[in-house]
C-alpha cells in the first residue's frame, strides 16, 4: 500500500514539475553533483521515474530543429504599398477587399489562399483591409465586401462580389485569364 501511495505521490509531484522544465533543465537532468543530506530514497525514485517516463520527450526536444515558415503567398497591401503591389505589377493582380469584422470575408480567406497557391507565378494575390482606408470605397465603387477585383497593367479588368467557393472562384479566375489571352 505504501508503494502505491508513493507512486501516486511521485506522479502528482513529478509530472507537473517535469512538464514545466526548460530545455536547460532537461539537458542537466540527472547530473546532480551534490546530494542533499535530506534526500530520501523516494527523491531518487521520483527522479529516475521521471527520467524514464519522459525519455522520449527528452529526445524529441534535444533533436528539435528550427523551422522557418515559407513566405506567405498572399501579400497584404496597405494604403502606402497598394500602388506598388497592385497597379505597378507585371502580372495580373487579384485584390481581395475585406475587413476584420466581416464574417464572409474571413470565411473567404482559405479559398483565396488556396487559389494563390494554385495560380502562383501566373497571378499575384493581394488582400486590402478596407478599414485602413475610407476612401477606397469611393475610389473603386465598393458597395459590399468581400469583393475581389482583378487588375492588369494598372487598371481594373474584372470583379467578383460576395463569398464563393473554390470551384466558382477558379472558374472566375480562368475566365478572366482567358479574356486577357493568358
């Protein structure tokens, strides 16, 4: 019975402590140079138990590599960068006009991201937060968002309004590219 209670105590004490260990703590784990005179056999038991229990996690942490995420496909334009990213682009550009408070806009984001990955190198994809520029509504005649406008050589060539799925969005993109002779 004492062994079971000791094991439960070890689990209750060792588990939270080992989950909170830093990499330095784990690296130096088990390298105790001086043992306290107050140490008991249960202290040794808990350290050995924790070391065995978390051996796999220790290997995982010690072999971890830093992963640099790839550059995002979709570029975010601001009022200062809009002309450079959109109007001066060599490729056709699709701009998704959106706002953070717009539910349909946030729902459309994965569709826009997927299309960007599929059409990379043929079309540039840019998002523009309409909350950053009140004049954009008048300048481009925006009545509602989400709204996607295709620009080619600095001028508007097509627009798609509202939320659509990836199949319909692909069809719209292909139709615009066909009309542009691309």
